């Protein structure tokens, strides 16, 4: 790294000096239950924090009509009234450095039965080096790291010489429409950093994701005449079994997809919810199953969707001759995967920053989960570094993030800002 060692040490010291405040801010952010469509109070907290730092603020509601016109948009199943993105922009007096987007999502997944947690999911607390709470790892610690890494550069006596957009977006956990909305609003930069919980590593490749609802019809009747009807819930399990066969075929093809050759099961079909029937003493006439399936980078979401719908159209009866009517309806993600090509300037700068902080080389890996990195990679042709702290139990009970990992990741991001954007000294 070309940073002067004295400058580097000042920035790293600045992270340490503000780290208690950073953890306290992260805890406050976790205490705002920013579930889907209920992100408003958390976004207000971030808006005020950015505004207090003198950033130029932008806050807007997502536009369903604008989003739906884009091929990468997820299906919109909720109202976007008061569902907002927040962006704070730093613009130097003379913009001579490279620009940067520091992106993160504020939305979190549902907490499940609260009694299964060791404490309230929203009672953010620290225990044995871990910060607990829903969203602590995924990814409110990362949102705070972006903000405090930016702070550290300025606290060390410098200002970034390039434009920086600090983005807090919604809808990452269900459609990806939040980051896509920021892209459609015109936010662009020379590189993007997204500190998702990635085990102190860099994501090299990432699957796409499709959400859909499987709708299966049965033949209702009274249970005393059960054999005269056909249970739609039974039918749904039969149809999901056929989809499992397609899932197996896709996993068998992994050797043909770069970076996925050594993953045991990169394409996962998940049953996320099931509802069916109207009455305990009636054979169910209907069943709906909420499903999520992955797709390899390089495949279009449309082509995978076609395989799914054609399979369903070909199912007319089970092995016993019971007639089946099944269809798929898109309900969220319709996102394609991406690969971060090796050797970009942005990646090299991050490697240097990581080496300075961690004392070892940056490792990369492949993840079979969704990431907003696809928006910037596919639609803005921008090197996007998804790189963040060690966490445990994201989307599970007792979600937590490793505090010292957060400290190190914050330092890496701060050094990345300094090197990527350049520095202007501030007279004091």
C-alpha cells in the first residue's frame, strides 16, 4: 500500500478511539426492528447520523413502476409507501480521487419465535466478544463500519479526495430492489464496498435467486369419502419432489460453472412456507408453498424460470392417477448471479488494506446466497467488493457478530477509503 505509514497509523488509531461509540451505535441500530416495510425508524437514525457528519442527504420512497420496468427487479408483493432508501454523499471541494459507494442494507429477516432466543432479538447486548441481536451480523455491523470508517479518515486529520456515497438500502432480503432503486436514481462510482458478514473474506462469485409461490389445486371432499377427493397438500409435496429432481440436475452441472466446481450443493431449493386447506374436516382444495431457488452466474433468470414453469406444465397427475394442477407465481427475487473478476485495481487496494490490518493475505470464496453486489456488477459494470466480519446464526436464533472482527473490517475499509479515494490534509 502506498499510504505513508504515519498516515496509516493515524487512521487505524482513529478507528480504535471511536470503536466504543461504533459498537454503541450498532447496538442502537439493532434495537430498531427494521423488518420489511418497517425500516423507517432505523433509516431515520442513519439519516440523522449521516446528516450530522455534514453529508448531502437524499431520502426517497421506492417507485414500484420504475422498478418493475427493469429486468433485474424482484416482484413487488407489498406496498412501498414509506419504504425508503437513505444516501449521504461526501463531495470534496476538489474532486481529484476515485469515487466510492459504501453500501449496506438495513432490512432484516423475521426473528421467529422470540422464546427460542436467549434474550429478546432486539435486545442488543455484548457477551464474550460477540454482539447479539437480529441484524447484528446481517448487516447492521457493516452499515456502522462504513460510517465509522469514513469518520476515522476525517478524525485522523484528512478528508477523502474522491466522492463517496454512503447508502443504506431496503429490500435486500427479499427482492434486491433497494440497491436497484439507488442505481436507477443515478448513483454511480468507480468501486463499491458492501460489508456483508463474509467471515473476513471477499466474495468471488455469487448465485442468483428466484422467489416464487407454488400454487397447487386439489379436489375437496368430506374425510369420510377421502378417496373420492385429492388432498392439495399431498399434491404439493409431490410437485416439490419433482422440483427437487430439477434441483439435483442443476447441482450435477456445477462442474460447468466457474468457481462452483468444488461446492457440494451450490443450488438450493428451500421451502420457506406452506399454507393450505380451509377446514380440518375437509380434504384441502388448495395449497401454496413459498419457494426460493438459486441459479448459477451466467444463466438468465428468465431461462431458469422457463425450466421451472415447463416442468410444472408437464405435471398433470401423480403415480396413482390423481389429477394435479400446479403453477408458479413470482413473489420476490428475480436476480441473476455474478462473478467478481480477479485483478481489478479495487481488489488490489483491498488486498493491501487487509494485509496491513490482518497481517495475512485476503482470501476469497464463493457463496450460494443472494447479495446486492449483483446490481453494481451486472448493471453498472463496477468492481464490487463484498467483504465483511465474522458472524454466526444469521437468519437464525441468537444471531451475533464478532466484535474484534468488526474492528478489523472497519480498519480495512478506512484504509481502503484513504488509498482508493486519496486524501486531502485538513489544517487544524
